[in-house]
C-alpha cells in the first residue's frame, strides 16, 4: 500500500495557489488595460437592434398578457356636440358647472361677440364621459349634432413602458461604466452614449405621459348656438339664391335674344319695304318732290 508524503502534498498545494493567483492578476490587468470598446461590452447586448428597441417586445402589437384585461385597457375618448339653446350665456354657465361636477375642467372656451355662439372644450375623467354626454343632452335646447370616437392605445403604452424600462437599465449600466472609466477617451465615449440614452428616455417619457393623460381624461367639445341665429341661417339658402340669380340672368338673356329675333325677322323686312315704297312715290309722282322741297320752313 503506497504511503503519502506530507511535504509533497504541501508542495502541490502551493503550486496550485500560485497558478490561481497568476490567473487572477492576468484577468485584473486585462480589465484595467482594456479600451473604450471593452467598456461597452456589458451594455452592447441591451442596445442591439437600434436605440430604444427592446428584444422580444413588438412594435405596438401587444398580446393578451401584455395588455391585461379589458378593464385595464387604455382608451382615448373624444367627442363633439352642437346644441341649439335659447340663451347661450346661461348655457355656458351650466356647461362649466357640469365639468366641475364631473371632476373635470374647461380647458378652452370661445364666445361670439354678441353672445350668439360659444365653444367649450371639456376635459373630464374617462369613466365619466357618458355622464358628460347625458348632461349636455339635458341642456335647455336641441342637440343638432353629436359624434364620439374611441382609440385603443393600450399596446402603444405597453410598448413605450417596455422600451423605457430597457433604456433605464442601460442608463444604469452606463453610469456604472462612467464611474469605472479612467482614460479621458473612455469617459467621453461613455458620456456621449449616456447622453443619447438619456435623451431617448426623456422623449419616450413625454410620449407616455401624453398618451396616459389623453386616456385618463376624455375630451368633449361643446358648441352652443343661439336659436335665433340658427333660424336665420336655416332660412338662408345660398344655393337657392345662386339658382334664382342664374335663372333671372337667363331670363334677361332670353328677352334680349327674343327682341333681336323679332327685329331681324319682322321689323327689318318691314322697314326695307317701307323705304322702297317711299322712294317709288318720290320718283314716280309728278311734282311731289318739288313740293316737298318748297315746303315752308318754320
């Protein structure tokens, strides 16, 4: 049976430790002497496919797991209503009160110079949109026009949030690399990429905020018109006026044409015959021309 020598075992262990220490030193030296491209190796995978693109995330077409249930979907609701009222000023006050009652506000308003019309833009919570429509219908007047639209932006918001998450993770890694960089060229290169990622993040955050705001608050444009104005404009038919004027012009033209035809067919031959008769009488009746020439003057 072979015998183990303690001194030999200690020698082998010492060699193993020396080799391991040498490997560690080589790795550390390689990391310290790497170029700027080496600094970007850790974040290169996160930016593949171009700025802002997230591997595995579609361009706006989210599946059922991403968009969640129907209750969680983000819908942009907009509408427009035109109402004929008896008193525009009083109706404007009711519309403003309705917006406050629904926890909304009037973002824009415009009134006519003599109170004949007014336009108000209401921003109200999306879940109170139908209540707003009912409130406008209940005004003392007649709804002349009503139109509503809905746009599902759930997939767009999910995509924006996923891209933001990816860019924010890249930003964290760039900041860590910036803290480790020693060479000036490495610092400048990392800072340039960090600024670019920061700009993309701010742009996507603005888009996300806009879409989220539009889906949280519905937009309803209310146009109020006075009944007297509506009646006056309703009685005025520009098309009929043009038609009547054209008909009158045609009638005048027809009258002129009829007169020209009568003059050419009837009066011209009659005048020619009359002139011939006068010439014949003056030529063949004896003494008539001399008597006409001696007719007393004055």
